[in-house]
């Protein structure tokens, strides 16, 4: 099983992931993205957010 993560060290807070998959990602108070519901959006939409991150801060990791 895979786990969706956002690397807060890489995240620049552009908000692309939230714009594309707002049921899965939210912006934190520090302006960085966070996974709030890894199955909130359709997998195709989530993957689109992963692929659209300009700094590759979002990834799938094996549990």
C-alpha cells in the first residue's frame, strides 16, 4: 500500500495541489501544503496534483 506525503522542506506553498485536489490537500498556517485526506479525491485527480507540483514535493511512498 502506498502513502501520500508532502515534503515540507521542498514545498513552496504555491497551492497547485490544493487547487487541483482540495479534498486531499490543505494549506497549513505556515503556508505549506499538507495531506488531510489521502483518498479525498479521485486517484486520477490526486496523481494530477502530484505531477503538477513544480518542486516535486508530493510523492507516494510504500508503507
